[in-house]
C-alpha cells in the first residue's frame, strides 16, 4: 500500500508532503509498453488515498522511477513510501 498523494519528503530545511499522483500516473500511463503498466498509471493518477500494490506493480514503479524522477531524494522518498 502506498499513498502517492502524501509522500513524506525531507528537504534541506523543511519536511513536507508531496503529491506525485499526476506525475507518476501520467508517466506510467504514457510510457508503459504493456497494459498492466498503463492501467497502474491510471490507478495511481485517479487515486484518492492508499493504493494496493502487488509485487509486480512495485517492480513496474521501481523500473520507471529513474526515468520519471531523476532526483535521488525524490526517488528514495517514493521507495520508502511503498514499504
């Protein structure tokens, strides 16, 4: 389970919550090479709370993170939120 609308993020001076539903959902929907990845993107984009993630969903997200979010700290915040 992960809530992509409320990812805890530790910046240099403040801790905040970021909403990556639209960015991650769009990225997965438009860049996935199969239906499963595109449907996962749609599910994340339209989510309003926690999203139930299967192991295969997590793999898809992990593979996409480097392309979708070049920033290490943002990627790590997303990975931590999926644990």
